[in-house]
C-alpha cells in the first residue's frame, strides 16, 4: 500500500503479516513514525506472528536514543540492525 502512512494506519482495520515503514522527508524520518500512537497502530495491524520493519536514518544520537526507547515500549522484542547511519528496526506482534 502506498498512501499517507499516518492517515492510513489511523483508519486501518485490516491485519498484515508484514508492515514496512520506509518514510523520509528529504533524509529525515517524520516525527510521527517513531511516536507511540503510530507504532501502536502498526502493532495492532499485525497478524499473529506479524512483523513491522522501520527504516531509520540516524543523524542525531539523542533523537535516535529517544526514538528507539519509544519503539521498544511498543515492541518489547525490537531488534536493531546497524548499517552505519542507516538503521533497520524490527518488532513483532
């Protein structure tokens, strides 16, 4: 699905095996992507054993730490794959 992610997830009632969030404004991840309401909507939209994948470019270490902390409050089993400034974060239902 290619749509406004924030609007789509807030109205979504379907469940998916995989949700990939790869959203940038320029080279910056919009703030809503790593906020609890959006992440909870993603989690609630997963099938049992579903996975969410977020692509994140880390420019600011303190912002990254805050974002990761929020992610892990929603996805306790969250994992980070460090690819330099690029991070791929996964979590499951």
